[in-house]
C-alpha cells in the first residue's frame, strides 16, 4: 500500500511539473526543464517521458474510476 501511495504522489508531482512547464512555454516561451538542466538533453528527455507516462497512468486510473 505504501508503494501505491508513493506512486500517486510521484504522478501528481510529475503532472504539476509538466503542467507548469507547458504553461510557461505557452505564456513566455520559457522552458523550465531546459533552464534547470541546460544542455543535458538526455535528462530533459527522461523527464518528458516520465511526465508522459504519468499523464497516461492518470488517464487510465481516471477511466477505471469512472467505470465504478
């Protein structure tokens, strides 16, 4: 159960980071991830992939909850 809770916290954190980053990109053309990690493209890509997985996981969980 504790791992399940940790997963949900991690998903929420990734979605917040992803949402804030897209908001900054849309409003100010400022990419927070690139600003933090600079030329470390591999790390930035890993973060983007994790944000994508978090969004997919949350979407699946939302659909499952709607079906109950």
